[in-house]
């Protein structure tokens, strides 16, 4: 009986897959970005040879897979008679954003962008992803044990998007936060950090709000009133920046606004 594990199949040969990333092709099927599978030396070599010679192989869920232009393979012996073979695109590190198990998506984007000639700030990444998707310049790949994306445009175009959209919007938002911080007597950097943390996690942190208001040195009644006044001004901004997504814990202030 087959388990939920995926297998790669060629003729009467099959091998279990532990990790992989597949890029949708224009035809039905997927290009192999990377694929890690196991078996005897002969099984691993037979499957890799079939991929290398542009054969179309199948996964056990019915997906058809084939190689792109630059295919490489690395074989490692992991036990008596058992081998792990990783088939991968030669442009893997350059062209693909890969989020490995236990890693945050933002960190995967940081690792990718640090390897390119793209100036960025970590807090710009969610907006950059949204813009690239809207422009049709970001492909979401099919992941097996990982997540992955491919940016299909040049570094220059990404820089133009950052300057033209993200940086300009960031400056406008910074000005709005400046007005709110001045109105409530709060340091702008502290309020900016409070907003950024909410948007990164999409969770309203009541303790972080309390910590923010402690800088005013108010008693608990005055502080509670001031917290409500601040959130009345911040909630519309947070809702706009969330772009229709739900911020957990913000419901009580949405009702008050």
C-alpha cells in the first residue's frame, strides 16, 4: 500500500522523494529545480539518466516532470547499498528563493536578495512579493518539503519596483506615523517598530502596546485611555497596510473605530 510519500517513476523503476522544488512549465508538467530521491545506485542512476536525456518522468501523484537546460546531479552513499541523488538546476542558487524546513519565509528572501545586486530592507519584503506577483514576475513553485519562488525579471527591474513603489510608499507611511506619534507624544521610531512588528506577524500584540505606552509614564487608567486613543488612529492605517488580510487580535479596536 502506497503512503503519502511521493515517488519519482520511470518505466518500472521508482524511488522515494524527500525534498524537491518544481517549476510550472508553459506546457502541462514541471521543470525540475531540484529533486532529492533515494534508492540503490542503479535505480538512482537510471532515473537521473532518464532526466538528463530529456525524458518525461512521472511522480506518484501524476505530475509529469522533466529537466530544464542546466541539469546537474550529486550522488551520496548513505548506507549499505543505498544512495541519495540530488538532481538540480545549475542556476538554483541564482534564480530561486527557497524556504527550507524550520526557516522563516522572510529569511529565505533575505538570503536570496543578499546574493543579488538589489538594495533592500527586510521590512520591504512582503510588499516586494506582492508587487512582483501583481506584475507577473514571480512564479510560485511546487514544493516537496520546501517552499520556493522564482523571480523572472532582472535585478534592474526589481530595483525600479523598489524605488518606484516600495520606497515611495514607505516614505508616505513614515509621514503618517510621524503625525500620529507627534499627536500622542511617542517616539516615531518606537511607533514605527510597533507597526512593523504587527504587520510582519499579522498579530496585534497587546503587551507590545503596553510597553510602548510606558514611555509616557502614565498611571494605568490614563494609560488605558491613551492606548485606546492611539489605536483609534492606528487601526485604519494598519487595516490599509494589511491589504484585506486579517490582523489577529485587532477586532476590538476595529469595532471601536
